[in-house]
C-alpha cells in the first residue's frame, strides 16, 4: 500500500509536466500577441510619428503690384506715376507720409511712363521693378525714392555716371530681360483703359463696399479723407476730383 501511495504523486507530477510541455507554445504565443497589442497602442493616432510634408511658405513671392502700408486695410490707394514726372517727384514723399499716418490704407504703385519722358522714364521703371524683384517690396520703394532724389526729371533722366547703390549682377540681368517690360506695358494699358489722363493720379478703392473713385492730380490729405468717407457711406454723389498741377498723359508708349 505504501508503494502505491508514493507512486500516485509521481504519476500526477509526470502528467502535469507533459501537460505543461503541450501548452507552453500557446502561452508563448499569447505573450507575443500581448506585446504586439501594446506596441500598436503606443502608435495610436494621437501619438503617431509625424509624417513629413512639404514646407508651407508664410510669405508670398514679392512682385507687382508693389505695396506699402497696411495690405489688409479697408482702402487701397493706387498711385499712377511716372518716375520722370516732376509733379510725381514732389508729391510722392507727401503721399508716403500720409499713408504712414493712416493705418487703414495700402498704397499701391502703378507704372505710367509718359511718351514725353522717354526713354528715361521706362529705363527707371525697369530699374525699380528689378530692384523689387531682387529685394521685395521695401527694396522697390527704396529704389523709387532713390530715383526721385537723383533724377534731373522731366525726361532728362539720371546722371550718366550714377549707379544705383544696390545694383547687383542679378538686377542687371533682370533689367536686360523682358520681365520688367512686360509688367510696365501691362500696367500702362490698364491705366489707359481706366481713363487715367494725368500723372500723378490716384484710384481709391473701398474693399468693403467694392466702390472706387479716380482722383487726378496731387490730391491733398483732407481730400483723400473726404473721398474715403464718401466711399464708406456709399454716397452716390462721389465723383472724380481733379487737382492740378499734373502731367497730361497724351500719347503713351505701347
């Protein structure tokens, strides 16, 4: 009897060992599955590895129309000007100061070289266009100011021995190309179609109401404020205002 009792536990242990050896692959598989689930959860959408994407530029490529002031302002004031126009030359710094003091206005340049001022007017227009292409909006306006300061004006052009201080090989290549001429011709044609007959001229556009008014001549600040008020009020009596002196367009280059 003693021998039989002692052999029973040994048989049970042997049975259990055989049973464990049969089940251990399944246990190992369960552990591996659990580890796989944990790895998948760790890569959930909220914590997934960021995907690469093309960078998004926060600034637009500089190019015409060239602007200064507040580009998101309610009013856009387009200046039709000739870089050889003596009235434009004296009016530009006045207008620039006025725009700087009016946070709801963006000033926009529009080339209108006059036939009486050629070839100097178009040559200077090419220079400022290419300066802007190379350096953006600030460089464009700096070039406009530089031309107005140094030109003899009225078609006489810049001194022959004078070079723009920011002139680079890239700007020189641009001047020699067709790029600036295309922009100047397009703006000249648009001015003609808009009924502009003198430089300087201004087109005041209310972006909120969609209304606009054409003002010919060097318009004073108070008159510009009145025009803004009329456009904002939707006043049907708002009519183009003309102030002199100004250069008459006449036959413009094609």
